C-alpha cells in the first residue's frame, strides 16, 4: 500500500450536512491513526441506489492525500431503524416520562413493536420519577419480560442501573421530546455535555433540544446514541410493522397464536380468539391489546390506502 492511499474500517458516529464522522477501528493494521475520527464524504453511488449511510453503520473508508476521506462501502447491517435513524443496535432504550409529558402506552407499544420486529432488545426507562412514580407502567411491562428502570435525573435514582445496562453495547435512546433523554445521558457520563431544554410551559412538551443523532463513546466501553425526541404527529412516520408480523411483535401473545378458532384471526374482535380470551382472563394487559388493535388498524388502512 502506498503512503498516499489508505483504507480502513470504522463506525459512523454522526452525519451532518453531507459529512459523516467516522471513528477508525483500533484494530485496523494499516491505519495511520487508529481511533481517530475522520470527517468523510459518502460516495455518490449510495445516493443513486438510495442507500443512506446511518449512524451506527460500519463502513470502509478510502483516505487519499489532499482529499476528503470517502466512505466507499457500507458493511452489512445487523439491523436498522427509520426512527431513530440508526443501524446495528444491540438495544433500544425507550424513555417515557412518568408525567410531563404524559406517557402514552400506544407510543410505547409502537416503538417496542418496531424494535421486536427488527430483533433489537427493547428497554423501558421511566423518567422523572421524582415527580410521579408511574408504578402502573412497570406493572404492565415488567411481567412481559422487558427490563424496566425507574429513573430520576434530579435524585440520581436508577442512573447507575442504566449506566450498567449500556456497558459494552451499542444503544439508542428514543422517546418523546422533553422526557429527559439528554439529561439522563449527561448523568450517565459527565463528559457528554449534551444540550437540554426546558419544557415549553404553553405546549406541555419539549422543544426538540437535541437536533442530531449522535453516537457517544461510553467511559466503560460501548456507544450510546442520543436522538431528537418526537411529537405525536411524527409518530406516524415510525417504522411500520407488517400486518402479518404484528402479532409476533407482542411477545406475550405468542402462547395463544395458533389457538384461535379461525386461522385467519386478526385477534381484534373475532369469536373464539384465544388472544381476546387471554385479555378477558387478565393474562394479557388491556392496554397492550388496545395498542395492538390501534396498530392493526393503522397498518391495515395503510395497505388499503396504497392500493
Ligand atoms: N423533574 C425532573 N425533570 C427532569 C428530569 N430529567 C429531565 N428533566 C427536565 O426535562 C426537560 C427536558 O429534558 P431533556 O433532557 O432536554 O429532554 P430530551 O428527551 O433530551 O428532549 P429532546 O432533545 O427534545 O428530545 C429539562 O427541563 C430537564 O431539566 C427528571 O428526572 N426529573
Ligand atoms: Mg435531547
Ligand atoms: Zn385470535
């Protein structure tokens, strides 16, 4: 290899205005400065094939003398999400405030379903428990088998537990604007210095203080992505789970699937539906089933609209 040209692999930490910031792998033998972050352009071919490099993508770089380093190739993805736009996640931490902004089980279930569909482990963090406990949320999600952590960035409760959970993994934080994602991340690692915002008193929700998706390196190893929060309206553009897949994205439905009277059962209203029976018996929580029905209608309508 000439000294004018160098190839190495790395991880996209962020993308802003057509530039990508790629952290070179430390193991890359020929890399001149392993661990360095390179400001890169992407090859035009990605745009033509409408493939957009994502934060979390592992990429191959070409570095030539007197030129911007170029992303030549996106290495195969393990998974990717539309919102937040990240690739290769080990887990998705969904932050819901106990209040202010008020939690929505539909929003929570929609995000969990999208994560399950992609094979990404969901974790529920209930924030602002200094204001309200929201024990009812824990009672819905813990029995299903999701890790639930109650956190307060004011008292420090639960912060160490979240820090431990992130160690050595690639994690993205998501949740409504103003739930306290950036505040919590600043507590997890004081070097982050992420911008946080007051909740708009008038609107009762955040004002999208965080504008970029960015992977941050954790002191104890691993990376975590802070992401801009969403409002209820933007939720419509979340990752869509196909109708056929939807029942499998509600993991507590699994024992009952295949037990319904009709093989084509949608588990929303049919006679002899084993899922509905489990809801009546209290084995499946009502709010989870309500979310399922709402999402089912959404994907069903979406398909009809497309025809
Ligand atoms: N009482 C209380 N307030 C908190 C807590 N965590 C965050 N806040 C406040 O909530 C507001 C929003 O916090 P951010 O961390 O900016 O929220 P965010 O989720 O990053 O919001 P976006 O970047 O817009 O998505 C700030 O005024 C914080 O001080 C908490 O645990 N308790
Ligand atoms: Mg933020
Ligand atoms: Zn059924």
